[in-house]
């Protein structure tokens, strides 16, 4: 029986064990698109409109960001917004599951 106290959930374990980090982002407000590029060269596609603090912001403000937590998050100082790699992965997984549900229906 394993009695260790693992404080990580599945996504946090994945990030930690695989050393996942955000390497860059690319912003396309005109297409409602935020590309989150990981150190594995994986690209997570997110809708800007899914994030109220980012939605409606100018491209200039969206491009003024900094990585936090050694690349496990992004901070937008002009927008006072922080988003995490864990949240991006959760949203990507949710989108994949919902997409498969819609195709099956």
C-alpha cells in the first residue's frame, strides 16, 4: 500500500513529471485565438473569448505578458490576469472530450 501523500492532481503530476512549460504564446484577437506553445512544441489552442479578462483587450495589451512559475503560468500586468498551464491543459482536454461527444451524437 502506498502511504505517500501526493499533493498533485493528475494534471499537476503530468506537468511536474514531464517538465512541461509554456515556451511562448501567439495572439490573434481577430480570430479569437490564443496559441500556447509548450517546450515540447505542442500547441494548445484557446479561444480568447473564453477568458473574460483577455476578451476585448487590444493586441498590444495581450502581447504584454510575462511567464510566471518557471513557465507554468502567464501574467498580463496591463490586464491584472494570471492563467496557468494546468488551466490551459484542463481546457484543452475538456474541448477534446466535448468535440468527440458532438461527433458521436
